[in-house]
C-alpha cells in the first residue's frame, strides 16, 4: 500500500518521459570552444559549485611573463582538446579573465601519478584521453569515459556540493588523485597555502587559500566517500620548513594531516569487487565546519542518482519561464542562453547563512542570500535587468549582497567585479549603481535610502580611477588615466542612475548634483568631429586621434566609434552633440556596415572577423545597446533589421556558437531580450526599447503569475520588420514598453512584414527616455 | 568633594610609594643574554601579547641552510646587541626553538626606510642604536631611547593589546614603520600572506598568516592611533600577480587596502607640534573583528599611563603569593622566576570567547579560558604542578584547553607542543597526560572520565613515534626511532599517569593495561651495565654504546647517564635494575661529581661548562628530578646539598643568570619549588619530595586563603642540611609531603645545620611513592 502511494506521488511530480522539458533543450556544449569561455560540467542554478572537466592547465604566468593561450582556458575547457586533467569544482561562466578551478579530483587505476602530465604526452601524468562520443552534458549532469583508465565518470551537483560517481573497470583497484595545486589561470605561487585532514576513512576536510584574480580566496572543503580509503599519502611539491620538523615518523603515508603550498594527495580504494565510488565534495568559504554542514544539509543520505535527478528538477523549475516556437537549433540556443543567465552570480554563503565578507571576516546573512561573482561592467546592461524581470527575488538578494559589500569595503564602494568575497577591480566605471537603480526603478528593491547612501559613497572615492579629477573638471583627463574618455562616459551614465534614485528617495539636493554629473559626457565630446575624444587636464583634446583604434586613445574594450554611442541616459543630447539626427543615423548605419581594417583588432584576443558586424563588436559589451538607438530617430525600423542580423550571426547551436565571451550571462541576456523583442537600453528607467520578436511565438511566465504572450506570426529573416503592434488588442505605436506593461501580461501581437513600416514611432511621445528629452525636438 | 573621594579611593588601592611591591623585585633582564632566551618587554600575566624589542632578525634558514646564531634569538633579544630593529607583539619565553615576533612597529624621523638594515650598519635601515642606560624594564612596562631618532619609546600591554607611547623629538615630524615581514626564526617564505586595511585615519586592521614552528599561524590585528595619519604608503617586497591588476591607479600611496607576501608600510604623523603618539595594537587569532573587540574591551578610552599602571597592578596581584626573606639578589631571582612562570602558557581567545582551534575552525570557549603555548616536554615536570599549587583555576583551564585540543585533533591526541592553535610535535613523549593526571590527583580538575578518554586516545596513536611497536614489543625499537630508549622511558612514565587516572575513574581494565605499560621502562634497561640502553626489534641491545653520548645512542637531549634516572613513577623498581641501592647512590654521586669531557657537549648549542654540575645538565630537563632521587635511598640528605648547589650555580640576578633556556617557566618553577624546599618528582601523585628551604623565611599565600610559612632560621650554604622538621609543631620525618598537607598551611619549621642528619627519613614509610614500593625493602 505504502509503495503504491509513493509511486503515484513520484509520477505526479515528474512529466511523462516523452514530453520535452526545458533542460532537454539546453546544450551546455555551446560556446565551449574558442572564445565563448563556457564550461560543459554540472552545476545548479546560481550554485557555488560548478563541477566540470578541465582539459588543460596552461599557467597564466610563467616567470612573470603572460602566457597567451591561457586565455582560452578561462573556463578550464576547450572542446578541441583530447585529454581531461580532472574535475574541479569552481568555474566562471564566460568571463574575459579568469581564476578558480579549485579542488581537482581525478580517478585512475594503475601506477599513481601525482603530476597532470602534458596534453601531448598524457601518459606522463594522471590526465586521461577522452572522446566526445562518450561525453554527455545536460544541466546538472555530465558524463565522460576516461579512456586511459576505462573509468566512467559521472558528475552532478547541488548548490554547494559537487557529486562524482566513478565506475572503475572490473577487477581493478582504483585510486583518486586530489590535486590542491591545480587551478585555472594558475601560476607558480598562486596557491598560498593548503591543508588536508583525513578525518576518518570516508571523510576528508581541508582548504586552500589562493592569490588569483580573487586576491585572497578561501576555499574550504569536506569530501565524503562512499567506500573506505584503504591507504593514502601525499607529496608536497614545495618543501616547507615546518611540517612536523621534530618528528621522525613518516608523514607522507597514512598520516592524516598535512599543510603545504603544493600538496597532491592520493587515496586507494578496493574497487576490484564493487566498482562504483561516489564522492561528494562540499565547498565553503567559511570553514571546514561550514563545508561539513553544507555536505550534510544538501546531500546527506542521498545517492548520486537521486542528486542528479534533483539537479535536473532544479534546473527544470528554474528554467520554466518560457514556451517558444522555433527550430530545434533556435530552442537549443534559447534555452542554453537562459541556462547561461543562471550560472553566475553564485550563492556565496553556507547553508546556515555564514559567509566570508569583503573584509575577510565571517558575517551572517540575515534575511537575504549572499551572492558573489558580479561581472558588473558586463552584467549591468542586460543580465541584471533580465533577472529583475524573471527572478526579481534573486536579484533583490544580489543587490543586498552588493550593499553589504559596500558596507564591508574599506573604500566604501559597491562592487566593481566581486569574486569570491574579493574585489578584483576589473574593468571601469562603478556600474553596480546602475543595478541598484534599475532594481529600485522596477520596484524589485525598496530600501532606497540605504541603496542611495551606498551609491553616493561609491561614486565619490577620489582615488578610484580619475574620480577626483572627474569631480573637479567634469571629466577624467587623459594625463591621469588611459581610459579617460570611456570612463567619463561610463561615470556620466552611472551618475544618472544615482540621480534617478535620489529623485525616488526625495533627496533633491543629491538628485541635482548627480543630474549635473550625468551631463559630464558632454565634456569628452568633440563636436568638431562628432565623436567622443579624450581631453587633457588643461582642457585640450588629444591631438593625434584615431576613432577606430581601441588602444592608447583613451578608451577600453571599444574604440571611439563604438563608445561615442555610450550615452544611454541621454540619447537625444548625444544626437545633438553628434551633429543632429541625420548625422547620427548616418553614423549608426556606417557602424554596422563599415569595413574595419584588421589592424584594429589583430592584437585583440577577443575579436575575430566573425565577431564583427561592420565596425560593431558584439563580443565586447559597450555597444550592446547601440542597435536599439535608432528608436530615438526617425528610422526606428533599422533596429529591427540589425538586431535580427546580430542574433543570426553571433548565436549558434555550436561549440563555437558564441560571438565572444558569454560574460556571466550578459551575452545570453542580450539574446533573450532581443529574441523577445525588447531591450533595456538604459537600466535605471522602467523602459525597454522595442525591436522585433525573433520567433513566431513566445510565452513568458512572469514571476507574478501573469503570462505574456508575444506573437509574431510568419516572422523570418525576410519578414523581420514590424508593420504594426497591438498590446492586448490595442494598437501600440511607441518605440518602448514599460516594466509594468510587461508585468501585466496578456498578448502582444506583432504584424511582421518584409518591408519596414517607416511611419511608426516617429512622434516625440513614441521615443524612449532621454535626460534632455524635448530639447532637440522642441 | 568628588575629587577628594577619588583621591582617597586611589590611596586605598595603591600602596605607599616607599613600600616595595612584588613587581619591584622582578628583573626582566635576567636571562636576556646568551641562552636564557627570555625577553625584556611588556606583557601581562598569561597574556596573548608580549610586546618587546627585537634586537636582531637573523633568519632561521637561508636557502635551506640552518643559520646557527638564529638560535640565540629565540626571544628576539640579546642583551649584548647595540641596535633595536623594532617592537613586535608576540614572543616565546625561554624556548629552545622559536617563532613569532609578529606585527613589528618602529617609530622614526627623517627619511623613510623600509628595510631593517644590518646590525653593523644600522644607518642602512629603520633600526636604531640604543644603550642600556636608557632602558627600563619592569613587569608590564618597558622603556628605551632610540638614539638614532631621539625618540623615547615606552611599551605596556593588556592581555590582548600591545600599547606603545612614542615621544618624538621636538619640532620633527615622525613616522611609523609597520613591518609585516619581520619575524623571529624567519626565513624566506615563512610569511604566507598579509593584509592591511586603513579603516580610517586612526584605525588600521589586518592580518598575517605564517608557516613557522606554528605551522599555520593566523595573527589578526587592529591598530588604534592617538593622532591621525597624514599620509601613508607601503612597499610589497615580493610582487604578486593580482593586486588590482586591472587598475591604473597608484595603490602604493594612500590606498587603504593591500594584500601581499612581504608588505612593509609607513605612516606619517604631524608630531612637530605635539610630540606624543600612542599606538594600541590588539591581536586576535580569529578575525580583525575579534581584534577590534579586544582593542575596545581592554583599552577603550584609556591612556598609555593608565594602561601601564593597570599592567603593573595586574602583575602585583598575580605575583602576590609570597613574602620572603633574602638578599636583594635572592629576591630579584625569586620574583623574576615567579614572573617567568606566568608568561606562558598564554591566553588564546578573544574577549568574547571565540578562538581558533587545532582544526583551524573558530570555536567558542564555554566555561573556560582557552590557552596555548604548552611546551609540555618541559613544563609537565614543574611548571604545571606549580600552577596547580598557586593558580589552580588557570591550570584547570589549561587542562580544559588541552582536552579541546585533543577533541579537535585529527589524531585524537592531546598536545605535544601547542603553539598558537598548532601542534608543532616538538620533543618526545605524550606528557600532556601527566598534566591531566596531576591536576586530577590534586583535585584541580574533576572531569576525570573525559580526561581519561583523551589520555587513552593520545597514548594509542600507532603512527606517533614508535607507539605501534611500543604497544607490541613493550619498547620502541632503535631500528624504528632514533630516540628509542628515551621515548620508551617517557612513554612508561606517561602510561603510569594514565594508570593513576584510570584508578581514579574506577576503570580497572584500563588501569591494569596501563599499569603494565608503566613497567615498560624495564625493557630498555640493560642490567648488565645498569643503564638504560636502546634495543632493536629483535630484542638485542645496541652493541657499541656510550652512556655519556647524547647523539646517536637512542636518546634525545640527555645521555643514558642522565636519562637512566627517568623512572619517576617507580624509583624503587629502577634502583633494583641499576643494581640495588648502593650502586644507585654511587651512580647519583658520580653524576654530580664526574668530569664530563668537552667532546660530549661541544656541538650542543644549549650546553656550556657553566651549565654542568658534573655530568648533570640542568639546562636540559630530563634530569630535573634527579637530585631529589636520594629520597628513596638511605642518604636522602644528599638532595639537600645538591639542590642548593644547583640553585646557586644555575640562577643568578644577571643578564646571563639562567643556566639554560627558561623553557616557558619550567626552569623557574624548578627554582621556586626548590627554594621552598619540595619538588614534584612524580607529577600524577599528590606527593612532593622534600629538599630543604633555600631561604630563612618564606610565606606562601595559598589560593584557598590559607598561608604556609616555611621557616629555616640560619639557613645558608654552610647550614644547608635539615636537622629536623616540624609541621605545625609536630615532628615530621617523611621525605615527602602531600598536596593536602601544603594546602592546610600553617608553619613548617626546619632546623638547619652544617652537617646532615643521616638518621632522618630512612624507613619505608618515609619514602615517597613508587609503583613497586615494597619490593626492594621487603
């Protein structure tokens, strides 16, 4: 009787096998070759653990010299590789610089090897050859055959625990390598210290501290084994002075505790009879005690198969926001993009709420979940706005995590790039203010005063790149900063978001101060050429100046041609500075159609010809909003054409399918918004600029329970233009929609055609937000 | 009116200035030259902080080669030196190996120098010349003039805070060097990581992690400044890859956060007008948050002068156990010895009870104070018994700290040498069991079952030096361990303490097993020569064997001549093995009178001719109980002679006044017991073996409120023999007293004479405890 009840309950919880579920569309292999920098391994939505195979360990730095192809290994994996070094537990998704690869495990049989060996001589080390024929990757699950050993490896994960199942070849005793030296973007000296304790024959604990991109990264672990260790040992590849100096007993074999800089350990198991070994590796940034808590809470008593099913279910429920019509490739691309928006940011606290703060102290998260991995120069643009739309509770917690970061910061700054409780200062601007403002503008976050305080503090740190001068002169001067022009543009936009928030908080003095700062973009505009151009402290513009050159011209990851459009908060003001609407449209057109000579990108690892649409570089973020800028002009229909063109060119269901680093979901969020037909050009407003739907039909299940259906019957590469639009039956002629309009749900019906409707959206009222709206068209 | 009240209250609290207080007798300079390894700086009783000048920084190890004279700098200070490098916050008192010297501050004027410079070229670095004429050292206070700068430096301390007062020369602006690289027994790579935050212009926080004798030592700090920093900066002497790699702002000047391996920072102050700067440096092993708590709780709102007075009062009340008659030199030696018994062990937890455990996790001390620095091979002998007698509550907490250590140990072992939450495995045996047994025997500790569990676990760790073989064969074989004979002797005694505790706990099976193990000393006795001698696994003794040689003969820090007497728990059994009483007495006599050829100690840094009494080496602990062994013979009066001889030879009120390393109070506790006239030959019994009082009159204020008065009118080097003794008027003829007898207090009156009373103490009943008592004299 009892069994029957359970069976029925299980059936009710899972869909029939023949129905496709969201996870079935996801292809984690997309972007795993070349510059996508995604990884194929197992993780759960926003989890701390990303358990994935590393196919190489090219050090980032050898004798102080940068190693160029280390860059390819930002996520530890290149599809073209033929060997797997092992399975490590932390990976960044699609970043443009990297770190992590913590706590590597590798199962093996035969001779114990404590070095990974080289890719071209795999037999030298513990790494193994593999083929993609044996590889299977779905959300929360990864499987591969390690050919050198005949070991089947299966991986799954919970939020804080990586779970391994190894099936050893019949009749052979297996062993496990635990390499505490291995890491992504490694270099000699990156590992500051490691500790390992064999608590008993099925439990290991330990930690390592690294000095990587995360300057001081504490990774504690607890490893539970399904079978007892028979024998074990380790080698410390760098002798330390004190490791039991006075002792005359052998500490390298069956001695249950070791600390050192370069510890690689091995553990033997009796697998000749029963060939399966399950290994659960819990992480914590707090302590081994925290790791044990995480281990017990998330995996206690559960088998690999149960945990793999739970991970799959977890992804299914998190991904379950959309129903779309499309080709299999379109569905794969869509759901994989959705998947990629939910890997980072990552939960960064123990199950009991304890987490390591920016001050390296242990804090208790009260009333929120603490997150890390905020690649904000990228993600403020579309990733966080996307989360505001479909995961507002998570984004609210992310905002709260950022505010705590500011409160723990000795600089009083919100994160620039938060990585495992560290600030790595990567890229420019202080764009966390945009994330806070956007969440406030959309009602996702309500502690406006606390947020505003953090925003003001962040934007007034004098020693932060050029800010003292920016506050004095109204721009960052080129004699003080190599990114003078782009930083000025970025600060001006960021300041506008503070202005918006101050208005919301009713702090009019603050608002007025930041309204003025928001207009600072004007100070780096050379109206004589109609482009942004860096100035010196004395007010003069840089003389020799190449608007197509990214390096040495006062910009970062974007030339003046692209960056000059970076005034999302005051597009009309920018049009004015560029020489009026006609010139502006001409420049936009030219951006997408020009031929960019190779010399402008040949030294940039990120940019290849395939990443380009004319001079528009989709792989670098500063231009992500640019195709939508036509909305402010008399030719808004051009957005519809160029966005579809970019979607087709830059996103493919392929190992090389991403037109640049995914950047922690930013590229994917751009894709998802653009497929839906709208994009948050200016986060901090409640407006999304309209493009056109990419698919004939899309249903969005909103977090408030409403459903928005977006229909575009017959849409295609030919029929890419919006003839007309009705929202819930009523004609809609504006070039933007508000957040509230989306949340109301209902049906949006786009009538598509192969030629543009050049009369839509031309009135002032149809145009999206601009700080100086009305000035131009008065 | 109010002022008057305060004045009266103050007068009531402090003694008139003309009365000598205990602290006035203490001379912290004793033992600061040569091999005493004591330090002259400021600390409080059992405090975490020992703030003291370091006069050199000779690295322990250069390119893997041991640096011989590093050994002299175990406490960071040699009296003969002429320069001071700076003032660091942690020091070991009298150890025979070393570490620490954490968080060095040095005030200076003029050019900023970030290297210490060499002793023979002090101008090269920030160090300064000084003379002892300007030096003043009393308990809790140290003062010196830094001649190179004209800066007066004054130091005091609380338990967890080092307090500095610097008076800069008039009209000059001063600066402060914070050297996070500096350390005692340093070597390149010892500092694993450092972090520094300038929280505001009067508060710094940070930490460093070192790999020293304490394998992984976390020292967090919070530094409060009485005057605002004008400007600051740092140099990281070893480039690290990521320190804000992406940033183009100057992080080396006025940038409030830095991490690195070799950070030296400087801070400028405006002292031209007001010349005093007070600096409070709080330590914590938990976190910077913990350090700030410690800072506020212990020093909040208090001036240097107030804290210096509090430190003095603290010492006065802790030292206030004795009133003695004696010469000024005798009083200095006595009170300084007392002082030295109260420096280590040290409190190792924050004011809120949080502490870092042996598992590197943070624990909460519930109902006890957590201590570290247990130099147990030394201190089980007399230091802990001394604390049982005069500081039982502290010793009970130390025992509790050891039990927690065992519970946090992956080995399930009580500490061998506990150093800042680390086990450094220094020296042999597992003598913590003796400390537990002694505290239990004397009623200081009552959780006997918990203690016994920890003791049994400790003594059965098979991989601990030779224990597996010891348990199998009854001795540690020489083919397995270089200290086979001495370890066997030590384990046998230790096992006897477990036997005693098991009896107390009523666990008769355990008691019987350990009674047998306690007799294992017999297995390394070669009765054909009457000395302990190592055996091989096959049972044969080592063939070529030199009873005077310390190295290579199966012993450690003691030759067979000395170590053969190491059967404190079964002296009568030992006498039997040595060939009977007559031979035994002859051997004892010979030990104290022989000429030890120089070749036996010329390579031992610790031993010089001055340390020797015949072949007896007082500087190394294994023989400390030996002069008292006459009590088991028919010539107990010889103890009275030799103990006085050793007291006179080995303890002098002088920079070279200690006849060996003080060893965390062990040498001092030996002195204090011996001066009182009794000594705990066999900790774990409640008995003390009687010698003779050293001084004509001594009053001991017992912790239970009773007073014990020990009178020996006319005692002198001539009148050194006990003619008769009365306890509270009743004649007493035993050669031992019990703990309870002491605790009762009253008056002990020794009648001294210049010739021994050879009839006293000859009965079996007069003899102290022996495991096989009665066997010999039946």
